[in-house]
């Protein structure tokens, strides 16, 4: 019975075009649509109801982690068209969970409105490509589309290491080995070490969480494998800082040298709400590693990288604020949304001064403040 009830809520997420379902004891269910979490017109769920909705969904392998740590992650197959990445957690009022929708159909790169240079990156044969951004910025979708492009364009062996597995890739021209941390392997680093011995052409590392995983990813890129990885960082320069600072101070010069030779590029993105409130668009910062960038990495002059991005348009580079300005000039996003997402907000202040925003930045205009079940 609890499975039927949770499926009713998940079906509503799909029908409404939502991205997430939030279940928190003491609150009605909420659905995130285009970045805004709307309450469902339903009663508040008490702790026992939330427990009944969630507990039986937790795979046996995740129960121990949930008991010991108070949270766990897993995937839930809803139907042939949609899966959900699930995070279950304990909080003051009982249990809670967030279900993130993952379409079974992987979008093509040209459907995502990404810069052409992103497709060019998939044609390379070796090196490290980082896709970064805050939680909910579309990193997984961009990575899946890039991997799918490789699957279309050439033959090879692709290994993905994720926690949990999100998009499921079907073998076309490439052979796939998809592994889930906690199910098929104990950790990202153990999976990556094993992958190096399995004749891969491409490795996707779902998240570089620790120095050992970062070191192995860079090493794999140096020995001739194309490595994709994600970081929860805001901007290309911040991503480089995160990698270098993950290591002890004495190792930083060595890491900077390795990164300067293995890095291909960094795609850092945010999702900006459309002006018509009918979805979101990716605003993308792109850094391509050239001799100038490599020198700045080696010399630890990361603060100067944005200047190189600004002057590197001919190589496909662009700043986040430049991407936002292009979306704004095309009337695809509002001035308020551009200001809210911008890194250098002073560049957008004049565009929003004197305007009375109907909705605060980050909140979609909608005639409804809740969703009908």
C-alpha cells in the first residue's frame, strides 16, 4: 500500500514536469518545479506516515548506513520512463526524503542549449574534463549527454562510477560498465583503481570526494584515458582551488603540475529560470586549458584565470556572466534572474534598478501557490 501511495506522488511529479519530490514529516509533500518547491494540496504528513512511505523503499544494502549515519542514497525505478535518485534522512521530526527525477531517455547535447565547444570536448581521447556547479545545476544531465555523444560517435569501453547510478546508458557503439558505489564496489577510489586495469577508453567519476580519488582521476587522464568528473563548486577557478586544496600543503606544487598537464577543460554551470516561467536554461562558464591557463595553475595564480577566460572567446571560453548576459539579451531570462545568478552583480545592477520585480529572484511567477494532487 505504501508503494502505491509513494508512486501516486511520483506520478504527480512527472505529470507536472517537476524535478524533485520532498517528503518531510510535519509538512505536506512538496514538488520542485523550475527551481521552486510548491506544496501539494494534501494534508501534513506525520512521522508515522512518512516512515511508511519511505522505509520499505530503502534497499537492504542501505539499511545499515541509514541506521548508523542517519542518511543514505539509492535509486528507485518508477517505470519504464523515469527513475529517481533518492536521499533518505533523519531530522528533528522523524524521517524525510528527496526524490530527484532522472529520465530514462538521455537528452542530446543539442537539446540542452550548451555551447558548441562542449560537443568538441567529447571528441578528445585523453585528459580530464570537469563538469561543476551547485547541487541541482544539471551536472548529471550534461555529463550523461556528453557520454551519450561519445557512445554515438566512436567505439570503445566506457566505465561509469556513481553513487548511485543515475542515467542508464545503452550499448550502441561503446561497451558500458556502470558501477554503483556501495553495491558493486566499496568506494570511488577502489572503483577507479580497478577501472585503470580494465582497458577503459573513458571513465566517468560521479564525484571526486577525497584526495585518493582525485589523484587517481588525474593519473588516469595522464596515462591516456578520457576522464569526466564532477565537483560541487561554483566556477572554473574555484574548481581548481578545490582540487589543489584537497591535498596537504607539501603536495600542492606536485598536484598543480599534474593538473596543469592533464586538465582539458572545465564546464561550470547554473540553471536560470526562463522569463516565461516554462523551464530553466543552462548558463555555462567554459575554461579551456591552454598554455596561459597551465602556467597560472603551476604558479598558483588562480585568481587570474577569469581574465584568461574573458579573453579566450576564440577558443570557446566564456564567463558565467557573459552567458547570462546573452540569455538576457535574447529575452530568455529576466534581468532579476540574471542579477540573482551573476557572479559580478554590479554588471547587472543598472538593468534591475527602478524595476519592481513581481517575484523575488529565484522564484518563478505562477498563478498557483500549490499543486493539486
